[in-house]
C-alpha cells in the first residue's frame, strides 16, 4: 500500500510525497514513532490508524479530526482506493501498488495566496455541556450547536427568546445584530461559549469568492470554539482574545472575533498573525 501526502499550506499544493506502507495496521501522525510521519502542527501525534488488506482500506480516527469530503469520520470507515482523506492541513490519498492510474497532481482547490503555516493553532477548549439552567433552552442550544447553519433551528431558538421577552439575545441569535448598549448587555448577561454557539460574526481574513462568510455557516466540530469551512476545508476559530486570533492566523487557519474584542484589537491581531 502507498499513501500520497500533500500539504494544503503550500500555495501551489506542491509535489506529492509518496510513502510505502508495509504493515497493517499502520499509524499516521506527527510523532517520530509513526509508520508515516507528517510534518503538520495540526496533526495529532497519532492521528489515524490505517487497516488494509487485498480488498479493503479502513481509516480509524484515533487522535484528531479526520475528514472524508465534508464528513468528519468518527468511527472506523472503509474508503475507496484513490480518495482523499484530510487530517490537519494535509491530504492523504491511499493507492495500491497495482493501481492503473497514479495521479500525483493535487486535488483541485481554489487557492493561490495562502501563506504557509508558521505557528501552532489555538489550544483546544473544553466543551461545557450545560449552558443554561432552563431545560427547554438547553435543548434548543444543543440543536443549534450541532446544526449552526440550519435556519430553522436558529429561528426556533430566536422565537423562544422573543416569547420570553429577551429581545437583545433574540436579535443576536437572529442575525448577530446589536448596538453599543446591546453589546454591553450581551457581555453582562452571556458567556463566551453561548456566543460561540449562537454568533453570526464574519470570518476574518478570507479572500475566497465563495467563502461562507460567517461563523454560523460553518460546519460544527466537537469544540464549540472551532468549526470547519466546507469551501476551503480550513479550521476557523472563535476568538475571545487577540492572541487567539494571532495563533489562528499564524497556524494557517482563519478567525472570527467575539463581540468582547475591540475592532482595533482585531485589526492589530490580524496584522500580527500574517
């Protein structure tokens, strides 16, 4: 079995590096002892286990987020020869020695100006399962947390807030709308993990014409402060501190700024991360 490794942080996607895997199962990750070692700060020390024989290739995500197209793999999954798996900012393509076509050209991606990663991503934040004492509101938040781009889930939660007289939070959930007084009230009455679930804030620093544009249009992960872009496959971090923005940009990811941050802080952090 061969695995073709490509870096997404290379603006041209560069030349593929091909490794031969002679043992099954094989471990792919960033640690020295892995069967295939990937130099990518976004890849876990032992990221995936690959089990293969003459007929099957199975990917087992054992250490970090692993993606097949727009689907995050959470259990051992059989894949076809020649498809791309993404771990961190790296694409893996598994090929058998007798494959009729060896395609070393990168998977087409619309990018030309992304700088290479120069740092590590922001630290993972532990998910707080209970956001509110109200059982109904907690259930509505749980649905929105898992389906941030679903307009119906957002509308149902917004209407529930309106019905309970919470106009400010309802306007924020509906479209991220707030004025100076509403901002102060939101900061007094909400915590950053609630805002990370409900925010519609814009994505900072992306130039792609088909970018989803906003935090609520991204794909959820098991970290409320990190989502995935279905267009460019990059990680996007919800940032509550300037240094988190700098870490996100320096690691090759994108950022969304919490309302607690002053705009001048955001702009300075974005410049510092480039």
